[in-house]
């Protein structure tokens, strides 16, 4: 894995914890980012939590605190609905 260092020391929200989303979370954490991730699949959330990745409902996030929102590649552009 290549650590994603461009967000080192910053907070990043990640939506989607499937295969590529979980890999993204790992790379961000390895690069020094503080990640808050979410997925609507409880199994994906549990897997991320088991790896020490912070999870939480992004609808309750304090958005001014985040440097970026990463939409995992597997999440359709039509989800979530506005």
C-alpha cells in the first residue's frame, strides 16, 4: 500500500467502505490523516472498525472540521439521494 500523505494531519470524511473504500481508508490513515468513514452496510463498517478505522454517520459530521470528503469509487453517483 502507498500511504496517501497529502492529507497528513487533516480530517477526511470517507463515504463507502467496500473493497476500494477500505483500501482508501487504510492509505489515508497510513499517511497520517484522521479518517471518519461510513457505509450503509453494517458488515463493512464492522470490518473497518476491526482495523481501527473510525466510523460514524456522516450526516452528523461537523463539516467545517474536514479537509475533504472522499466518495469511494464503488458508490454510485446517484447515492445518497439529496
